[in-house]
């Protein structure tokens, strides 16, 4: 059975969690890109180690430029996450404050917090996150469909 297959053999989405400090910029954009590019193959979530309580207005603006509406999103903590184990937890700068969440694999993405950056630099961070998320999805879907070796 692969990571994306239930015991009945039906495909189940890969579960991704993106974590940063405030859950207001980087992790929100990563969750959005995972939903955009992963479709039904991905169940994406995001959280913060010290949530700010709101999504950064610039993150909302730059994601709207790509057709994704973050206005309905809210900054949340890991306590707000659904139960269960994630296939991959991606930390984007929460460092030592990154909470313990059950995950099969963990990755650390060294992506700067864009909140104080000029708009063009904020967009560069957004685009880097999109590239990283696309690569993560491709890598994890390939891993999930590999036959198990005996």
C-alpha cells in the first residue's frame, strides 16, 4: 500500500502542513499554492508557532494577482489543525519554536519572511514558495506511487 492509498485501495490525498511563525504570509501562500497545484491529490494546511491572528494584506494582494483569494483565510495555530499525521511538515522559519506535529517527514525551507519587504521583493518570495510547493507535490506524488520494494 502506498502513502496515498487507503486500506480499501482508494487514493487518499497527501497531507501537507506548512508552518511559519505568524501564519500570515509564507505558510498561507504555501497552503494556497498546494491547493492550487495539488488539486484533489493534496490536503493542505498551514499554521503558526505564534499566530498573528490575521493574514498579511500584502500576501492577500500578491496572491490575488495570481487568482487566489486569501481574504477568507485566518491565521491559526497548530491547535486548530485537524487530527492525524501529516505526510510532510514544512517549516519555513519557525526555528526552535516550531511545534511538534505528527508527520512522516519534515523539511526546512529557508525562506525569508516577506512582511517588511517592498512589493516586488514580496512577489519574489511568493514565486519562490510556488516553485518549492510545485517541487514538493511532484516529489511526494512520485514517492506515493512508487511500488513498494520487497
